[in-house]
C-alpha cells in the first residue's frame, strides 16, 4: 500500500490553542511551536513541522496518532479539505460572470490526487493563467468577487504545494482553527476535555492574541472554533462578522444548547455559516441526555425544526451535518436518528442534511479517557449486530433521501458493499510504573478457564494495543493464554531479539521468564518505567536461552489476573536490535491487545 501523501492536513490546517500550542489537527498532539511568542509563520515553517510533512511525503507515519487516524479513515484528503470552500467561491465567480470557466473548474479534478503528475501540472498552469486574466480587472469588481478570486487563488496554491510535496507551503494555515475558549456548556461523556477538566475550568484566549490568530485573514478560506463551540464564546458575533467581511464562511460545530432561534436568525441573516454540525448521538431522550449532559432533547428537536423552516424561508442553503459517535451504549439508535432527522426536516428543502457516524478516537490521555474508550469502543460490539444496524440505516437513508456517511470517508452503501470495514480499536502508547508485589501464576490449562488467545495481525509501531477482549470479572483468576510466536531469523537484515510476553497492569509490569517448568514460563515482576524496562529488561531477557529461539510456543498456561486493577495490556512478539531506533522510538513486532473486564 502506497502511503505517500496520505494526509493533506499539514499543508492546510493550523490548530491554534489558547495556550499558544500550534498543532496540525485536533487528532494529533504534536506541538510545532508557540504561535503566540514566535508568530504563526515561524511555527508553520519550523524544522519540526518540515520533518513531519516529510514523513508524509515519504509515505511514513510521523507518529501513532497519524497511524490511528489513517486506520480510522479520518485522514484529511484534498477533496475533504478543499472541495467545500472551492465550490462556494467558484460558484460566486461563475454567477457573477454568468458563465463557467472550465480551466478553473478543472482544479477540483486534482483533489483526489496525492502527488503531482504531468496532468496536474497542465491543469495548474491553465488554472493560474485563467485567474490572472480575471484578476487583471479585479479593481472594478464588487468586493465579494475580489475576495472570492483571492480565495480560489489560495486554494490553487495549497493544491500545488501539497501535490509537489512542498515542505514549506507558502500559504499559512488557510483552514484556521482557533481555540477562542476552552470552557463548554455541556459535559459530554466522550469528550477528553471532560476528563482533563478543561471544559469546566478552561480559559478564553487572551484578546491581545486575536490579531495574530487571524494572521493574513485574506488567505483564510475556512474557519472552525475548536476546543469547545463558537456559540459559547461571548464575542462570537464580532469574530463571525470580521471573518465574513473578509470573505470567510464558517464551519460551526455545536451541541445545540445555544442553537436557539435568536442565534439561528443571526447565522442565516448574515450568511455566516457554510457548514453547521450538530452533535447528536442518539434518537431518544433517555440515551441522548445520558451521553450529552446538559443537552435537553426536546428543546434540541424544537430548535432543529426551526432551523429547517427559517433557512427555507430565507432561501439560504448550507450543509447541515448530524454527527453520531458510535458507542456500545448507543449503536442501535443510529438508524432511528436518520428517521428522526427526516421527521424534523419535513418538506423544507434547506439546508441540505447529512448524518454521519464516527468512532471513538485515541487522544492518548488522560487515563480515565483511555479507560472510557476501552469500555465503549465499537469493537466490543458483536460485528454481526453492527452490520445489521448499518444495513437498517442504509434502508432508511434510501427511503428518506438523507445521505449517511460512515467514518468520514465512506458513503454508507459503499461501506456495506466493502464488507463493513469498521475501524480497529485505537492504538495507545502506554508508560506505566510498576510497584505491585503479587505475581501471576503460570501453569498448564485447567478446566473452566477463559481462553484469550486470539489470532491477531502482526504490528510494528510504538508499544500498541490494537484489539480489545472482554473477560467476565468472575473469571479474572482463571484466564488461559497461548500465543505462538513465529519469529524470523532477521527483520529486514537486522537480527531479531525475541521477547515472549509482557503484561502491563495499572501498577504492574511482568515479563515472561524462561525459567518455568516443562518448558513453560514463569512471570517476573519489574519495577521502574516501561521505557527503562524495554531498554534494560527486555535485552537481558532476549539474551537468555528463550530469547535465542526463533520459533517458540509460549505454552498453554493460565494467568491469574485477579490482583490486577482495571485494564490489562498484553504484548507478545520480538524487538529489533538495537532496542531503541535512531528516532528514539520503541520498535515492536508481534501482536498486542487489551483485556477489559465486564
């Protein structure tokens, strides 16, 4: 699989946090500098950001977050980043000149590409030539047309920079995401900010940084207020008016609490919104109000119905998306939500509405959020039940005409045709201190045990878990585990060092030792951080008799997990030598999974 140019976000998106952090998207925690102290352009062109883009150009995941995002289908393509704004601005221009411009319109044909080719170079040459002809007389055009010409010129430059793999793209963060305020008026259970406390006590952006946050506003073609929601920010109308006066249409996400008639009228009367997303994870009052705390189901439905009526009355069209986060507790309400939106829409043609489903994602911390994801992730649901639910949703989608998307990148019908490739469980990097004193036992399988020896695909990443298995709590002391490690003599020419198994609890880290009876293993408790363990403990183990074997069956044995608190992560496989790579990342080849107790 060719991963070159797999994500366009680092050429398009700039996420500006109120503490000064600049990131490339909300799903990746990498900080490229402080935009408040160093300035946005210096961060955008920093060495760290250049190297990050280079990994993508070379077809490598810069980190685990990017790998998660790729497998979840949430990576950003040019078509996802640019097609909406390009459609808005090009239609403004075509309407003004009362004709279409094929040389301009053909730019959209490049949005599916990841790298430049001969055809893309020709399209770009004709594109910029056509724009140059139009811009020659731009001084005589209305302001709206001048701004639209500027925006589609920016979109062309972004397209060119990405396809050519320009590591220092000249347009700085044209899709600008700014955390104007962190505090939120809802307490949604799937929000990482709930577990960090940020949405409860989070501050607003210091107003002295507003000007820098909107640096080169003429180059911004899309804006999103990330971290909370725009309608909570006290000065949201002033910010919206400023952006609209500079030709920017807004993408707004809301939990619906402040989506009241007064605000709906303001958004529509001033033609502020290009995309309005309403987060709605259920079709019933009981489920929605248990997930999105402080959201009142009945009021939300009343306001959405008003939104349809008022947009139709004003003949103002935009994209309305209803986002549904798929969880163990709500998956069966997905088809009901599509039916509910059809009822609320009634006979109103505006706005265009789409329902889309997304999975719980890995934000890496805090631990309480990680545990929540492990309990609610859709991989804990029987796949047959999920498939049945999605097929039922498709049936309702076809009967109502409401488009449904699955996991961002799939139209629902195509998703089902492809065999329902649900995203895997997210991968987490986990570093744990080990202080417990109780050792699990190793012995031959006895009757009545719970087998947790799945067939897993090999992985090579930074200490992952990619699968979740549930075990009844009452069976914690009687779990069997029997992986078969088929280890090659070398991995890409590098001699391999085997480690058979490592078990990580909340405060416990155990490594399998070759000193058990009958060729089986015993378990040795280790203290210290997991990083030091991998650097010191694993090499020592790999030099043992067991570590020299190329093919080793760990042995059918029972683990007593009764003394483990919470979730247990288990890794089996081998590590390359040296243990730490040149990039100081821990290389792991094998399989890994998490055991959660129901």
